[in-house]
C-alpha cells in the first residue's frame, strides 16, 4: 500500500512513456519522479499528483513527442509479404480452424451483404428524375394518426402554386383509375392515376411516342406504358387511337378487386411512356388527364373533391422547389397554408402538412396510403440489428479460436520479438492474417449470396416489394471495405493479446500460459449461445402463433367455398351460370371476403333514441350467404331475397344485440335502427350467431356486425362445392364463367387458402428469423467445435496417460467436456428466462395470442442442447477413443 | 545578420548550466532558475529548451548516475560546448553594444509624482 502511495499517477506515467521520445524518456522520467518525491514530502500527495499531471501535460509538445513513424521502415513491403506468407501457411496448417473461421465469417457476412444489397436497391429508386434533388412529396398528418399520410387534400396543389414562390412546379396524382380499356374488342385491365399536365415537368419519365407538353392537357386523353400499348394495339401506333374505358375501381396497391363497373367513355391515347424499367415508388399502367375529371363529376361518376380540404385520402401532391429556395422555405409555406386554411379544415385537429424529399421516400419513414408497398426504414434497422448480432457472433468465434491458439503461436511470436520485431509489427501481422481470413470469407460469402438471392426474391412478400438484388460496382466495393473492416474487428483483440507475449516466457514454453484465462472466452461463448437460444425461441414462438392463426376458429365454414371476383359482371348472371354447374351446392354474393383483411364499418343506434352511435362492421351479402357459410340464425329469419325493399332489412350478430343493450336476441328482431350515415332506417330481420369477420390479428373478440342485401356493391360470388371432385368442379365453373364473360380471365380462390394467406407475412418472418436463428446456432456451434477440438488436442498426452492408468472412455470424454458443458448450462440458465421475458413483451401486444408457456422455451432449450452436445461429444469422444500408445509415442 | 540564435529563455538556461558547472541536470537547472530569477519553470519547457540547445550544439550531455529517489532512472548532465560559449559571448557583446549606443539622456527618466 505504501509503495503505491509513493508513485505518481500510473495512467499519466504510462501516457508519458507512450508519447515521449525514446531517447529522452529515461532522463525526463527520472526528473519527474525525483520532483514528485520531493513534492510528496513538502506538499503532500494530492498536490504532488496534480503537479505531476500538470508537468506531464506540459511535456506533451512537439520537441518531446516521439516521431510518428518508427525510423526502421525501409523494408515494409518485404515484411508484409512475409506476413502474408505466414498467414497463408497458418491458414493451411490448421485447416479445421481456418474452415470454422472462414465459414462462420462468410455466413454472417452474406447476411450483411444481403441487407446491403437490399438497401442499395432501395436507394436506386427514383434516381432518374432530372430534378430529383428538388422534388418533394407533400405528406399530411392528423392528430392521433400512427404515421403521416402520403395523400393530401385535393385543392392543395392549386393553393400551393398560386400563393407560394418557393413552389416552382406542382403536380397531383389522384387515385381511382383502374378498369378495362377496350380497343377493337381487345380488353386490357389497367391501373393508374389521374395526372395533370405538369406531371412530365416534375418527373423524368420519357415518352416514346407523343408530346410531353400536351399529352395530359386535353380532357379524355390518356398516356399508357409501352407494355400496355403493345397489349392493346400490337404493333400499331397507339397515338391518336381511341379506347373505351370502363372503370372498375381496381385499387392501385396490390392486386385486389374493385367494385361496380362504370363506363367512363372514350379516351384518346396521346402518349406512350418509354419502355425503360423505371425504378420508382410510383407504379402505373395508365395516366388519365385530370381535366377528364370534370366530365366525370358532371355525370356523377366521380366524387367532386375540388373544394374538399378535409378528405385527404385520394391525391398525391409532388412539388418542385424553386432553384433558389430551401426545404425550410417549403415547410414555411406549408405551415402558412395550413394556418390560412384552418376554416376549411374545421374539425381536423392537429392537421399538418410536411414535405418529404423524393429521394428520401425509398427507403424512408413509415407513411400510410403509399402508392406502392415498401418496407419502412425501421425494418432495415431491425434487420441490421439481427445481422450485426450474427456478425459479431462470428467475429467472436475468430477472436475465441485465435486467442485459444495463443500457445501454438507463442514460439513464433517469441522468435520474432527476439529478432527485433516491435509489438506493432506483430499486431500488423495478426491483423493481416485476420484480414486475409475475412477476404477468403468474402469470396465464400459471395458464393453463398448466389444461393440466398433466389430464396429472398422467392419470399411471398417479395411479390409486393419487388427486390431483385442485383449487385453493382459500388456495392461490391462496399463488400470489400466491409470485409476489411470485419477482418480488423475480428482480429484486433487476438492481435493485441498475442503480441503481448513476452519472448522469454514464450520461448521457455512455460506451462503458465497454457492454463491461461478461459474467462473471456467463456463469456463470449455463453453470450453466443444465449443469443442463439433467444432466436430459436422467437422463431418457434412466431411459428406457433402462425399455426394458431391458421387453425383459428372463425365460426363459419370456409371449407369447399370458392370465392370468385365478379370483375364488373352482374352477379345474377354469374350466380345463375354457376348454379347450373353440377357439384355446386349453393352460390351467394358478397361485397368483400370477410376475415381476409378488408373491413367496412358503419355506425348504428336504435332509431328514435339519442344514444351514442355504436361502431358496427358491415357486410353486404345476398340471402344465400349465411347458409352458404353455415352461419346459423339464432332469432328471426334470414335476409329477404333481393327486391326493392330488401335494402331496408338487416341481420345483426349476437355481439350487436349486446352492444345495443339487449340480452335476448328475440327482443332485437323487429327493432328499427338508425344508421349514422343518414338515409333510411334499417329494420332488424334476424340475429345470427357470432362469427369472425375480421382477421384474428386485428383485434380480440368479435364486434357487432350488420349484414344487408345490397346487390350494387357485390364484387364476389361465393360458390359452395359439394365434397368430391373439387378441381373438376372448378374447371366446370371456369367454362361457365367463359360463357358469361369471355373477356376477363376466370379468377378464383378457395376460401380456406385465402384465410391462410392472410398470414403469409408471418411465415416470411418465421423463415427469416428461423434462418437467422439457424445461422446464429451454426456459428455458435462452430465456435464450440473449435474450442473443444483445441482442448482435446492440447490434452492429448494427458488423455493418453490417463488411459494407460486405466481411465474409461466415457470418463475422459466427460473430463474434456466439463468446461463446455458448463458453458451450455450457463447459457441456458441465462437465455431461457431472457427469451421468455423478451418475447412476452411483444406477444402481449398481439390479439388472439397463442399460449406461450415453458413448453416453447423447453423445446428450444432441447434443440440447443442437442446441437451443443453433438458438437462437444463429437470431439471429446473421438479424443477419448484415441490410442494412447500412438499419442505417447509421438513427440508433440 | 544573425550568427547565433539564442532566445531569452534559452540564454537563461545556458547561463544556469554555466553556473552549475558539473552539476547541471534537469531538476538542478530548474531549481536554480526558480531560485535566482523567481520565475516558474515547467519540466516541459525546460526539457524542450535543453533539447533544442543540444541540437544546436550549444550544450552537450552525458549520462550520470541513477539513484534510488529517481526510481533507478539516470540523470543527464549538461555542459556548455565551445560553440555554446561563443554564442553566449556573442549575445552578451551585441547586448553591450546596444547598451552603449543608448544616449545617456534617454535613460534619465523621472518618475512623475
């Protein structure tokens, strides 16, 4: 204790030794110490310490600091060649370890590279517009909304361009174009937007045919993409041709179905978009001039939103910022505009407009009502996190195995040091070795990517995300830089650790270094297994949840029911045609397919009361629907067949009875209800048993529901087929469809498949997480394999002697395994409760959860144990079976 | 034209090394300056001045004994070289010339009461 009191602050002394010029170091240090001792006597420790620190800091000046480069740098190249050579030899000499390292790093790197590819692809979106740096999309936001919306009020563009000089150009795209274009009896289904004349002044799309400046000016003109032009007109010149357009309200996003068919009249094709694979967040087959909208307003075929500031769900607004203005000017303009329009926005609390840079849309923040589907930035952060965990785990392997081999390298290090190597030289050597390993891993990872790419692009979700993951030069450069970085990261600790070895000890091969610290390595290995256990548990849990949703009891029978979109046809005709097909039990019609993601709602209260309106789910079906799906009627009777008055009657479910304050369903029958949207009152004709009309992931329990017979909104027929030859009946149905509608292709889906496919996204998450869990455990096991192999190898002689003295195989195997079994045990001890607790965090937020008991954790523990024991056992058993004579004879 | 470069602090250090003769090493120089001129001298400033002077050839050094109170580190003793002596003389003579050139009247300053 007294000795330490006598010495100056160690850290500063070390700092001084580090920076001081070697020629001066001893003398100055002597001076410093002498001075320190003297001050210690006269002014006490505190003051002496402070003055020492002060002196050291003042010594930190150019003339005292050592020269940056060591003066002996004349044969750097030869040295590096030597490092490289020794590195290659080492990799070849320890093939198992090298393989474990290279493979582990490669697996993790390929995962990271995949994400780099994904991000690079996202970044390449919307790069073809000349004004891309100045284009902004306007987002609107309301209070309590989860994310800002990409859509804006319809009158916004006009207000912006007329009043604000920061806005040089503005264009608006309005949703709602989706239907059939007919030319010479050829029918092509198209989806797109209303777009105004400034569209081509804002965006960089080129026209293969037609004049950009006028293409979208005149009413009833349209611009189509080259692919669709070919489909519709073949090799003829499309410009100037007239097509008939029947709108069916097909949604822009996804491949969903629309509603009623409305003829919009004829349109002249004024342009064809160049056949270039434009990568944009916008996707369209057709653009209809927005001047056409006026005609449609007049004939009541389109809702007139020209003065509606409150409805902000249908138009997208893009502005070009004036060249000398900044994004702040634009934001100021938007704030000003919101303030000025606050009367028009009456009742829209917290309404806000903001600008989003065009190039920041993909990848970007989560925005609702996007024109195309895409992963928000959060998902990439999450993926990065997972990849980083796996990557770090692989780096830990390298660190672990390299430090474990310190003993085998000690002689080499000793010789190098004795012949004059500085520690820094050795650090460089080990780093160059790890970088070499990382580069080898890069080669392997690139090969792995070739196999992984189709797996990712083949994921179900990719049909909406359209990844094709093609690399390019900058991406490959990023890969190489990444490999170098990984090499450094993995190698830095072993390099510092191994180069520390003291030559005298190393050359004497003292036993002391063998029983070196297992501490750090144990911690690393344990954390790897904890992570693996966590991933396995999570993957199993999500899979269970997926199964749980699949096997969910919906309360109706979806078996053998085929849903067929009407595609604009009259449902009577279709239903009659299908009813004649042998094998068809019954045919019903509905507006949506319940429980597959789409929901409609309305508000209802008992007529004549001032009660609060209750929120109801609403289905529009015909009278066959309940029977077809096996939904029983508890009280009253079924919906009446379609006639003029049928729309006045509704069926409600048991939940609705409760919601409206009744207990007995029979009391409900005959009640008159007042719908919140105004219009005529509705009379309850019957009460049906509760069934699930929303997806189970969308909420617990079953809410109130109203069913109404409203033929004008039907867009599906539901065909119940008798058990037996399903595919034969479906073929018959197709024939029947062809007779009714020779134009559109027959589309059908089995209802139970549809219900299952709602959760396809879940399956993708399971696939991805399962894959990552697999990688994590593979890497952890590889590390364990390396460590057990090494332990078995270094204790060969000991094993031999023990065997000669009569130890059994199993006993020796246990002896060798003990450390590693402990690692597994600790990992399970920490990992099991951790994965249980963390997974419960997100699971609690999910409606209709699966039971998450210790069973799931137990299964994943078993998997981990099985793999871990297999790894350990394979090596230790082999070592214990070795012939002691051979081992003891050889001179290791 | 400057023949010899010797800064003010450097000159002080040279003179002190001269005063201490055979006993001039880091701490003793520092203490001597602090005692005679009553100014604070940091180890850093002193050491960098000593290094500069040695590089210029005004001082030479030899390794001395290492003692217990220096934790076994040797002392470094400095002595003035012939070249250093010339530099000091040069500085002194230039200064004297300048002193002599000042007219008497310029130095007859009265303190105004």
